C-alpha cells in the first residue's frame, strides 16, 4: 500500500529509534521523507534509498527557529511541499530532584516542548501556503499521562506537548490541518536503554536490563514495543482515514496506561 504517494513528510529526531522507524514506514508507503536530527541521519536515509524510497536529511536544532525554517525550506526545495510533519525530537535526563540542574531543566523543555512548537509553527505556515491542508503529529510520552519519579522536567515537557496539540488543533481545524499526538510506552530504543540504567541505579541495585524487564512484566501485552508498533499508529494518523481525528493524544504502550 502506498498511501502517501506524492506527499512529503518532515520528521525530526529521525536518525534512530522511533523516528527512524517512522521515517522508513512512510517511505515504504510512498512518501518523500526529509529526515532531521541534531546528528547525522544519513544511515536512515541510506536505508530508505536502499529499498527504493525517496529521502534526504539535514542536521537541525529544533530549539533554533532559523534552523527549523531552514529544515522546511530544504524539504520544499527537495520535494516541492510539506504535507505531513512529525515532531519527534526529544531528550531525557534522570536524577533526584536535588540534583536536577537549571541547564537540564531548560534543555529538556526547550527540545521536547519549545522544539515541537517551533516545528508545528513552521509546518503550519507551509501548509497554509499550499492550501491543501496537512497533518501534524507530535511525540508525547506515557509521562504526558502521569509523571514518574526523578523526571519532573521530562513529565512537564510532555504534558506541554499535549497542550500544544490541543490548542493548535482548534486553531487550524477549519483549514483541513489536523494535529494529534501519541504517547509511546516502553519501546526498545537507545533512550530506553539509558532509562533502564539511570533509573536502575536510583531505584535499587539493578543490573542492566533487569529494571526494564521488571516493568515489561507489568504491561498487559507482556512485551516492550518496537519502533514499528509506533510507526503503524503514526502513519494511520497521517492518512486520509484519520481526516476526522484531531486534537487527540493516543497511547501506544501495550495497555500499560489505559486512559
């Protein structure tokens, strides 16, 4: 199925993990994909091209409005338009409240929340210009449903993503632009490998992999998720089948949080 033929997707945080899986899924379904990250994303692009897909990449700092504008300029120059924008770039640090620094607080909020807004803002400008509507999809987290120990800044940043999603959805609804978000749970990524180690040290004498395994046992489906699990939801939200869905935040976590 090639649901996204002749459509262009911009995805931030696309060099690895969930972002890379989403980028590859869109490409397999016919989209032109502009992959961005704060590091070289050529591995994702090469994987897409090896399967016959169309992709390009650009290193961009989502907290810098000029860099964000340059990213969307590059997508339009390469592929002609921006139809779908996936705000996926994110960072996390884990530590006790007394150890959390102002720099950590600012960085997590700037990347995870301000960066999402800057990308949404720029994508909406482009979608309004071509007048065909579009799709904005934001990466939140299970911590946008309930905060967790040692990560108040991360929880705040992801609750903020849900607020941005709802506010923008109301503003652009009559322009055929939908704005939705998703909350991934425990997904097998580099970020979750870090989470396992960092939380494990603070919550007890866990060896690598033990804490995550313990948490996974509490998931009703009894497994961690994959990037492809997330990509299936995201491509649905970007498709014509989701044209009447906006302002929603959907959990993709195997039933870990049911709300």
